[in-house]
C-alpha cells in the first residue's frame, strides 16, 4: 500500500532543487499570500488521469508530481499521503449542491440518488481508486467518516426532512441513513464486481426495490 508519508528518505535534495514552483509558493505564503489554487487543481486532475490510465498502484506521488508539473514537496504540503490526495481527487470535486436538490418527495430522491451514485462509481478513475481506498480506510479512520458526512450528509438530511412523521426526527434520520447506505454500498459493489451488461437489469430495479421492497410480479400473485 502506497501511503508515501513525508520522511527524510523520500524528500531528497533533488526534490527540493527541482521544486521551483514550491519554493515560489513558500515565499508567497511567508508574505501573507494564499497558496496558488492552480497547483492543487493540477495535482487533482493529474491523479484522476493517472488512475484511469494506469490504475491505483502506479498512481504514485512521483507520477502525479511529474504529470502535474508540481514538485513533490508541494503535494505533501497539501496532502499527507497519496491516499488523501486520491480521495480528494475522486470525491472532493462533487458539486456543492446535492444531486437530489430538485427532488420533491422520497420517490424522486431515491431515483435521483441512485442515478447519481451509479454514474459516479462508473467513472474510470473512481473504479480504479476504490480497491486501494477501501484497503486504506481500515488505517485511515478519518477518510470514511469524511466521505460519509460530506458526500452523503446533505442528501441524507434532505431525505430525513421528507420522511418526518409522528414518530419523531430520530426515526426519519435513521431511515434516511439506511437508505443512503443501501444505495452507496450496493452501487459500489455492483460497479466493482459486475460488467455493464450484467449490471444493467439490476440498475433498473434498484430504485423500485428500495422504494417498494421485493414483491412478486402481478402474474405470480394472481
């Protein structure tokens, strides 16, 4: 597993000498200027490109640095490891507005959430990152909680508001969280294990099963 933490062994004099942009950035920060967002954007874009092209193992901090044209020390000043950088690259770019923002009832929410999540986990860079990220999650407890709160939080709160009823807010929040868990977990497994042809019928059925449960069809029930 490639965490590539910053140590004296992996930050060499050659790294520093080659890192003109990082040195310029440090000078600007000392003068009170903010970091150049273009450096971070370039690194995140490079990570997504590399994941889609060469996969998790070969998407190293060195490779990202070279592709982005950014010195490795500059990357480590923003992200403590490759895992954190890749995590932000594949999940941190989602729109601030929840994909279910236009839903007016639970039915619309579930269908919109399923569609969005299925599209997200079908992206080549996300599919390439998932095995490595899932392995790293066991040692990086902050990342799963961040994904759950930032990626799922706004949508969960919206669904819970729709589900409020006489039995209280706690039950509505519980049901909203469980629904999101089914969507994210089911979608992740489906995209990792099944081909497009195999998954197509299941993708079509997922929202209906979530909304109405597993029921016999009309011919079987008559």
